C-alpha cells in the first residue's frame, strides 16, 4: 500500500541495523487518518470475505484494529496478555514467544467473545516470525471459529512469519513488506 | 452519558462484589459505535479547549483514545509500559501503582512526541485511585505541555481518583460515574 510505504520511508527509523521504528505514526503516536486509509484498503482486499469480527492482541495492534472494526462495521476483540485471572476462568489461552523481548507470554480471549459462528480477520501492526499471529489463530481454532484472513501493516519479509502463514494456506495481506535493510535504507518487496 | 450508562447496566458484570467487568463492549471486546458516540459526547464537552493531542496508556485505553483522536482530528499518543528500552533513551518516564494488580510499573512517552506546544486531552477507560492518570499528567508536565482535560469512560466514584483530580483543578469529565454497588446492582451518581 503506497501511502503506508511512503510514510515508512519518510518517518520510519532503522535502529540497531534491523529494528524498524514507526513510533511517530503507527505504534506509539498514531496517525488516525493513515489508519483510516489502511482500513479502506483492507476492506477492499477482503471484500469477498464475510468477516464479522476483528481480532488483535494488546497492545500496539489495538489502534489499527479499532479503525478496521469501524470500516468493517463489526466488533473488535483484543486478546489480553493475561495476568491475575482478570478474565475469569472461561477463556481460551495460548502461549506466544516474543521475538523482540526474547521471552514467552500467555494471551487469552474470553470464551463468550469468540465462537464457531465467527469469521475472523486477524489484524496486527508487525509480522516477523509470526508468533503472535499463530497464537491468535490457535485461539480462533480452539473456539472453532474461522480465520477469514490476516492483515498486517508491516511484514518483515526477511523473517519467516509471512512465508509460513502463506504456506499454511492462510489469506494473508501485508500492507507493506520490507524485503531488507540495505545501507541504512528500507527496501520494499 | 446515558448511552454508556445503559450499556453498563445491560452488559456490565459485577465480579467479586466490587470489580466491574465491561469486557463485552469496552475493554476486551469493543463496540466501536459506542466509542464513536462517546467521542462525540467528549468533543461537545471539551468544545472550548484547543486540544491538539490525545494521550492514553496501553493497553485498554487505546481503542477509546483512537476514536477520540479521529473525532478531535488530532494524533493519538499512547504511553508505553516500558521494557527492553525499545523507545531509546529519549523518553519521559514515570512510575504508576496498579490498584488492580497490586504492583508498580513504569510508563514512558518518547520526548519527540510531546512538548510545550501540546494541549493534551488524557483519555482512559477506568478511573479508580487515579494512579495511571496522575502518571500521564506527570509526563505531560515533564514535557512542559498543558493538560487541557481528562476524559474517562467509567469513574468509580467510591474511590479517590476523581475527587483528587477535581480538587487539584483538572478539568475532568467522566462519562459515567458509579456511586456504588448495592445488592449486586450498579448505582450511578
């Protein structure tokens, strides 16, 4: 998606050679007009899918997923990084490895919020190894729901998440795909 | 705000006598149409303020704050619960006590995202003791910005946050205020 790629080129910062910071418009400060354009673009891409729920995981995907929920006119559910049992016992949980923080954490969705009647669009800001997305897929499948599609703002094409999800047959749409970083520049696929 | 109060009465669940769960429409599943109505209501309330930034803290305030940012047509910034130094060194930080989880955590905003030119509306889902809001105020003040107002979806009127913020002179608007829980019922102020 051209508008998003331009924004990344203009405002994205490469840190430590391989970390892309998009914190002026996507995941710390948020440009809601950009999000609206991204949501319209995703709606067009998934126009043939009967999506009735948007699913993301806290925290940085929530802003994007909120605007997607408006555009698709469906509820948003964000999986919680569970602690203190605040959801009660009736929840689907799964374990997610964090590539950024080198740890593992649990995410959860209350059982009453997802079920076999749901056609879910999974939304997130970044796709690297795909661990968070596979965690969300696991929750949808435990709930016997259907993963209608996956929409990602920024895919790191040099990591394995995108390739694996496509190989597994999921309908993945990445609105930008970074092929590589070269001489401090961002090269899109 | 009547629509929000009705939603709380219809779908809110009182757990353990004093915890209000609004996870079907506000902070786990999210009703974006309700959020739009809340944003319009807040825009009307703060119509005389020259707000140029919405500030919240991850995670459960983000969805609300995103829709507020659309309505006010300004950027959203969400403070990060900092870890791994992912923001770099140039950040304002403060420490926040969690009433729910009985611990203390740090929140941070990158310095480049907030400054003395900013008139900030602080937005969050719940106000209890006010610790998160006071943390956000501390960050705005460290940045020499101006707190133009504070908008909260659900104030727990039987805790001290709202009283303290009003006593300190902040322009606080709580879209619903729970006076008490009585016989398993929610009584609004």
